[in-house]
C-alpha cells in the first residue's frame, strides 16, 4: 500500500484486496488507511504518522495493530513502513502482514502451556501427598513390625535356654532326637525373627555393619568347622578350598559369616545325598572372593534373575519355596554394605555357585 498527503491511499495490490475484502477501485484515491484501523489503535498510529512526517528518525518503522475488514472481522496486522524520500510531498510505502492465525496459535499455545503447568502442579501435589501417606504407612508398619519382633524375641529367649538344657540332659532315644529337633526348630525361629528385624532396619536405613580387620583364611575355616557336622549329617561331601595366606579384609565377621552360612544352608537343602558342597576362598588384584558351590538341582534361567529379590522363594520344582524369602535379599544387602557384590551362576541338574566379591584391602596375613 502507498499512501500520500495526510492518510489517503494511492495504490494497493492484490494481497491488500484479499486481506481487507475491498477491491482496489473502491480504495485507491478514495479511502484513507485510518478507515481500516480499529478504534483501539487509531490514535496511536496517527501519532506515529504525524511524527514520521516531521521527525522520521524518531519514529519506529514496524507496528502491530488491528484492522476491520469488509465483513467486520478483526484481523491482527504486522506493518513495516518506509517514507519515500527525494520528493517534496509526503509519501509512504506500507506492507501489511496478516498474523491473525499466528497470534491465535501463540495464544492457544500459551493457554495450553498454562493449563499444562497447572496440571503438573496439581499432579505434583497429589504425588507428594501420596508419598507422605506411603511413608507414614511404611513407618507405621516398621514400628509395628519391630514391636512384634521384640515381643517374639522376648518369648523366644527362655525357649532357647530350655531347649539347650533339654538337649544336654537327654541321654537316651527318643529324647536325644526330640531335643535336637526342638533345638533346631527354636534356632530356625530365632534366625527368621532376626531376618525380620534386619529387614525392618534396612527399610529405614539403620541396618549397618561394624567391620574390623579380619583374617579371611581363619574366617572361612571357622565357618567350615562349624557347619561340617551338619553337612555330613545329610550325607553330603563338604570340601574347603582355601590358601594359607590371603590379604586381610575389612569386614563385619558376624554379618559376612551370616551370609556364607545362609548360602551353605541353602546348598544343603537342594543337594542330594552323596553330592558335594565346596566352600572356596581366593583373591585377585582388586577383590577377595568367596564361593559356595553345590552339585544340587540348580536354578532355571527364568527364576535366577529374581533370586535376590525380597520375598522371592524357590524350590526344586521352580515354585515358591519354604521360608519368608528374606535370606538372599539380606545377603545382598550385607554384601553391598561392604562395598561388594553377590552373584550366582547355575544350571539345572548340575548345580549352583554363589560368588561374593569384597573389595580388597592391603596387607597379608
């Protein structure tokens, strides 16, 4: 569009006709551009128009405003304007770009973004509330579990004392076998109560280890000597493979022995008579390695990936086994508290090998 004089329109193109709905015969030399500008913007644009005539260097050459077309529709316009120099009369060339859809899209995007922020904020509030409720529920369960465990241990203490006294006093059958069964049952119950207590401790982050400098060779020999009678009672061969000198270890003997004993106890359950369980100790440059290997039924690939998960139980048929499914989970927790890792290799009808790797410390025993 070219305008001259005050606000009169001299020339328009086809794009102007399509934008406004007026043909050039009805516009050129007849209409003023002010007739198209909306009431809200007209004073502002006229101010710029007169400023441009007197001081063009002070006037911006780009503007945003609204026009009203032939059908009464409001349209958003982005205008660039240039004054024609070299002639005495005041001429301007203006280019109008329809940005109605662009501004509509930006407005919709802004609204969508605001709504999205509101939904995210609402969802975050809901999640935080759910988290607090879940934490409260977990804390209540942990408190009740610890109270229950305390009561069980209180009642279990005299049973342990009585069973040991009965076993020492029994001299003839069937009292000897009966006393052993009672002692075994009481000790098994004590182990499971301790497992539940440690599980509650691990859930609230207060299950800790108390490491000391340990002679690993002596450590595994003591475990071997302690469990040898029990393994042989099941008619299973028990083998110890251990070097005379290995690096000292910074470990919690009580907790780590608990892990090894648990692995050997599991091996006893799944190894047939005349089978073999091997307790092995060795090291490399970075790690001290304990292995418990058996010639038992093995574990299928389907179940082995879940073997260290909480409450996971497994028997020879691949179904849920006996117990609470805490032993291997707590073993993993204990090993990881040492900065180590525990893993298993197994094959059905061949056997399993559980490997404990503990970061190596300097020194030799």
